[in-house]
C-alpha cells in the first residue's frame, strides 16, 4: 500500500502516521472539493513538540558530522525518491489542497530542483575559506565558514504545501541543520508524506527531518522550543504573533508574509503576452499564490487592448476538480469570505466587474475588475483568490508610484520591450523579486534569493542567501608569526601608536 493510500485509511485510532507521542487529541484534513477525509492527525502539544525538537537536536549532530558530501548524497536520495513518486505526491496534493494534478506536478518539480541546487552548492557557499587578513593583521591567517544553527523550525502554509516549506527545509538541511516542520492544519497529510518519504529515502538520518501536526498552538510551541531559527510563511498578523513568541527565547526568525504583487504594462509591451501572463499569474492555483499577480497598472496607450485580451482569456477559464479544470477550489473555506468582501467593496466604491465576480461554494469564478479605486480592499489588501484588478495609468512612472505605494513588497512583473527601461523599472520596484516579460520566473531559478520587503517580511530562502540564512558566520584567525611589536599588548612601546598614526596618514589621509 502506498503512503498516500495509507493516509486514506487512517482513522483516529491509527493516527500514528506521524505520531510517536500518543497524543490523545486528533484532527481531520479534508478534500476541499469533496469534503472527504484525507487523513486524521494528532494535535501535538507543547511536550510532544519539545520531545521532537530534542530528538532532532541529537540527529543534528550526526547530520552535521556527515559533512557536505554526506549530506549531498542523502539529499540526492531524497529528491530521487520524490521524483520517482511524483504522481503519488501530486495526487495527494490535489486531494488535500485542491489544486489540479498538473499544477501539483509543477510545484513538486520546483521543489526537487531546489533540493538539487541546495545540496550541490552548500560546500561552495558555506564551506571554510581563507580571506585576506588585511594590513593590520598581516601576520595572521583568516578563515571564514558558515556553521549550522542546530534545529530549524519551519511553519508552512497550505497554498504551496510542498514548494514553499521545501524552500526552507532543503536549504536548512543542506546547511547542516535538522528540521522540525509544522505544516498548515489544512495540509498535514502532505507534510506527513514528506517526512515519511525522508525516513524511507534517508534511513540513517531519519530524525534529521521530522513533522509535528496540529493548529496554531502547535506552531506556537515550536516557536518556544528552543530551535536555532524559525522560518514562517503565512499572514502578517500571525507572523507578528510568531515573532513575539520567538522574542521570548531570542529565537531568530525568517518571515515570508505574502504580497499584493503588481504587473506594470508599459507602452511598448507585447500586450498579448502580458495579458496571457497576467491571467495565469493571477488565477492559477485559484489565485492562492503569495507571488501571484493581484493588480495590473497598464498605460493609457495599451490599456484598452490589454483589458480586451485579459477578459477574453479569463472567460475561457473554468474552475473545477477534474483534470481539464484551469484551477481548483479555494483550499480554506474562509478564504471565499475574503474574496467576497473584496469584490463587494470594489463594486461599492465604483469598480466594475467585467468577468466573473461569483462565488459558488468553494469555487470562485475567474474575475476581472476595472476602475476599482486605489483605496479599495481589492487593490490594497491581499485577496488570495482568482481575481485581478486592472487600472489605467498615464505612464510607467505612475504605475511604479502606485505599485510602490502598497506596504507589501514581495514580487512583481514588468512588461516592456525596452531592456534598459524594464531593468530600471524592475530595480526601482519596491519588492524582493521582479520578473521582466514573464511572471513568477524567479521562483524557478534556484540561484536567486526569494523573500520580500516591508509587510511582505524579511529574510531569504533559495540561492546563496537562502543557504546562509540557516547558518551563523564563524570567523577564525590564526597567528602565523610574531611581529617585533605587538600593538595588542600592554608591552607595546609608547612610540608604536605614533608610528601607526603616521602610516594611517600616508595610506588614508590623502583621500578627500
Ligand atoms: P496563518 O498566517 O494564520 O497561518 C500560517 C501558518 O502558521 C499555519 O501553519 C498556521 O497553522 C500557523 N499558525 C497559526 N497561528 C500560529 C501561532 N500563533 N503560532 C505559530 N504558528 C501559527 O495563515 P492562514 O493559513 O490562516 O491564511 C490566512 C491568510 O494568510 C491568507 O488569506 C493569505 O492572505 C495569507 N497567507 C499567505 C501565504 C503566503 O504564501 N505568504 C500562505 C498562506 C496564507 P494552522 O494552519 O494550523 O492554523
């Protein structure tokens, strides 16, 4: 029986899928399309979380001692396991999160690619190296290396239940840490599947990656369990609570808090391509994408053509749970209320719904809104649904001004056929990531860091920065030979600092 099949059959009494702590309380995860139970999971309390972190701490020593090569081969075995069972995992993602099987395959593919990059680059990025000792310590050798933190706690979201947490898990493991992962209460089966896959693929370091399940209290317990760092993805209000809880134990945090990403469509853009990308960026995964396109600013020169293209494409999309559907149901029932509120507010404040605007159970129709004021919820708050607002602007400068006025700053997109102008707009966009003439591409480039500014959080996963995020820099100097005069000794002659002052004057004093 496959792991996914086992999860289908677990009951409250066999909820041991992930539980080794005999926790009495359990909860169900359900299929958002059908309501069928996907799995039953324990609610891990603070004691169970502390016990798991203690086991992980022991495993962290063994895992770190394997060195870069030992970890690289084991991370390769893990990604090999995921790749061989990609359809099994995609099926589980489809059932528990609701996204289409095809989108689940894409998500898992990205996660596998990041696992490969993290494992293969950890030594080069983090390994010991000699650095120049400079003039003042020329008689010393200087070394820099990036040491693991021990155990990293990861609190993950439900919208990309494989890709997003793996951005922390893969990089933290590659850097030599053990990981305790608390998946969202909406996607615990996927988290449990990943942990079971790890145990099967890497049996000699099985405790280096473990999962705990439960609600917010379980996440809060992980914050207080003495982990070396806590990587959080979710909403800004919960992010603030996580930071406050972590402050109690001075646990450092990484915050990935969502966005209100904009696309700028300039006068010289390929309008058809921009419209195609905007619709996919806004509506794939039912719009439940932190780096999804939520608002578009199109210049007057292209606005009418862009709106016509977007509406035509959006009308062609059909939500559903079958293989031909463009996107699935909302994963969280409560998210439909947020979408409804944003739609109502947009219409009440003067916006016009050109396509869609209806909510049927868990399904939100593809929705295109124009003329919504900048102060409306649909334009300024994260909607997290298959909706897009389009606003006419004078020129790209005004588009950039409006883009940057939002307190979020996760990602964004620029469409322009002028390389120089697009690059300049991308640089000036207040966001951690920007794609030119595409959407979301940076997430598929493992060498590029991922993370936001402002209300979108701080810290970076992916790339060199993502590896360093889960380490502490360690500096070492080693005296190679003694100098006739040691400046850092009470025995130095009085005239030594006068000589030093003269040297400083010669070397630096000429700069004005
Ligand atoms: P939350 O921010 O409430 O939850 C995110 C994660 O934190 C979940 O695993 C959650 O567990 C956990 N958690 C909740 N409370 C605590 C706590 N006090 N201490 C520690 N961990 C906690 O997001 P939701 O899933 O409720 O979604 C709400 C909104 O957040 C969405 O509408 C969307 O706008 C945004 N969001 C953004 C994401 C992104 O990618 N940036 C991802 C997901 C959501 P549990 O699920 O068990 O409550």
